[in-house]
C-alpha cells in the first residue's frame, strides 16, 4: 500500500505526467467521438403534437421530429458540403478522395481508442498528427482558412503530446 501511495504522490507532483495525461485524454476523446459522428444520421418521424400535460393535442396536429441515430449504413467520411467542394478540385482525384473518405472514420476511431486505452501511444499520436496534416491539405485546396487554423492547433497538440510522451506512466503497450 505504501508503494502505491508513493507512486501516486510522485505522479501528482509531476506536472509533465499530468500534462501528458490531459493531452492524451483530450486528443483521444476528440478523435474517438469525431470518428463515431461519421456514423450518425437523422430520421424524421411524424408524431402527434403534445399539449402541456404530455397528452396528444385535441386538434390532432402532427409535427415532424428529427431523431439522431448511429448505424454503419450512415457512414460518411466527409461532410457533404466539403465533399462537393473537394470534387471540384482538380488536384484531388475522385478515386483517392473516395479511398480517403472510406478510411477516415475508422482511422479516427482506431487512433482515439488506442490513445485512451494506452495502446501504442506514440504511434497513435504520430498517426493522428499525420491525419490532421492530411486534412489540412484538403482544406488548403478548397481555401477553408478557419478549418486550417483549427487543424494547426490539433497538429501542435499532437506534437506536444509526443514531446511529453516520455512521461507516460499509464500505457498498456508501448
């Protein structure tokens, strides 16, 4: 028990370890949830309008309600608006664009999950940084400067997490 308390005390007193864990958690959740959202879809259902007591309105009015759900069939690697812009860009070949869109979601899920679980943390951070650089390339092609700046921050966070990874104390597989 004394060894566990000493280990926890050493971790708590090391800002580098805590900084790395914060970055690892944030980047892992960011990638994992972004990958999950690639499988989201919406369906519109007609339901009776409810009154203030929660019962169907006496007028019999019907409203359309939009529900979000997740399914493999909903997979969309790139948002429709961006995909349409990418298709107009001559430097982005349709075959490569389709292949990229196919692997983007699973790659985000894989890197995010690995970071959260502590599996191949350095490799996951490196691949995640390369992924954000590749997304930056696409946004440069269609002149989306706001997105480029946000991705630059993500690349910087990946690089800093890689720098701090020497302080990784919770990892299943190195």
